[in-house]
């Protein structure tokens, strides 16, 4: 576990091929299923923007908005978003975004998936710590979600 306040980094070995993990990350229907959102679109591609509602029970009133930065097949996917943007009364459009990166590497027994979210030190001070704490917990949950998703197929 790192102690930086600017970035969260988590790793997991998934019992699936890189192609399978890549499909779970970039096919919108699969992504929506394991991530717990309802983004509109077909497949992630660099420069594309996606928005939609969160589908976790109790969180349906939240929306998610992200813009894909990089999309290197079976290697790396990254996007920018406003972390922990959960106040419907707040306009986040003028705030800096964080960068979320998914990196795939071969590993014994499957694929090593590394998730890094960086840029928290640029988030406004009044919400920086909560965004960091919330997303730290969130990435732990999401790694378990994608592990279950790719193992089931």
C-alpha cells in the first residue's frame, strides 16, 4: 500500500487472458455490468466521452462522466473524471480531473491488472481528502468486481 495522497495504486492478478480482461474493460456493456453504471455508447476509444447513472442500490441518483485518454488494446486504458463528484448541487466542470489508468501485463495464471488514479493533490482542498478516501475504498471494490466478472465467463 502506498502512502501518497496524490495517487491510489492497486494490483490484482485476474484468472483470465489479457484479451478477456481487455474486453471487460472496454466493451461498454461488460464495463457497465461489473463497474455498476449505465454509460451510454458502444466501446471505449481515445477522445470519447461517456456519461450515465450509477446502478449500485442507493447510489442511482449519482451520475458518472468520463473522457477516455488512451486506449491501447490489451495494454492500457485511461480516462479523466472528477473523482467523488457526488454533490448534485455542485458544478465540477471548472475543477481539475484525476487520471485513472488500467494497465495489463501477463502474469502466472492470468493477467496482472494495475489501476492507478492520480491527481488528487489538484482537487479543491474542501473535498480532496474525501475524494481520496472514497476512491481508495472504491478501487478495492471494483477490482473484486472485475475479478468476479471475468471469472464468470
